[in-house]
C-alpha cells in the first residue's frame, strides 16, 4: 500500500492544531481561517497515515477531503462510505473535545455506509 504524501509538515500541523485549540477555547472563540485550514488538512493527512486505504472518504468542506481505511477501493462517482462534517466538529473530534457518537447523534456528522465510522481512530 502506498504511503500518503504529506503536504503539511508535522510540526506545522501540530502548531496549527494547538493554535486552533487555544483560540477555540478563548472567550471570543475566533479562530483565524488559515489556522483552521492548516489544522484540518494536517489532521486529515494524519488519519490517512494511521488508517491508509480508499474505502472511506472523509470530507471537511471547504478545507479538505481524504480517503482512508483499508477495504474495497472506490474509483468513480459518489463513494459508498462517506463522512462529512464542518471544521469545528472535525477538529473537536480529533482533539477529543467531542466524541464520535455524540457528534453523530447530534447530527453534526453525516456518515453513510457500513465502513463510515471513525470511532476507533478518534481522537488522534
């Protein structure tokens, strides 16, 4: 299996994720868009490195998408296993501030398909 190529350096990604956590926890809760984008892209790359494959597509619009989890390869059209959420939800699950089951139950995550469950991979 091919190793996913990183576009965001590990140190840069960790710094963005830490900055996002700090800003999200501040009284204003305002997080710069560039910080959010880098944190999302880094964590999508991290999920792919920990669970390489092409059977699940994770979408965090407008910042990024990745395919991960070993299994049947998807090549055309809408994938059978899709997970989609906003950036704050994704980063909340990645950092452990929000649980997978809690996010799905609250309707913050759209997950379709038999393999569309990242509970064993999150938090990172």
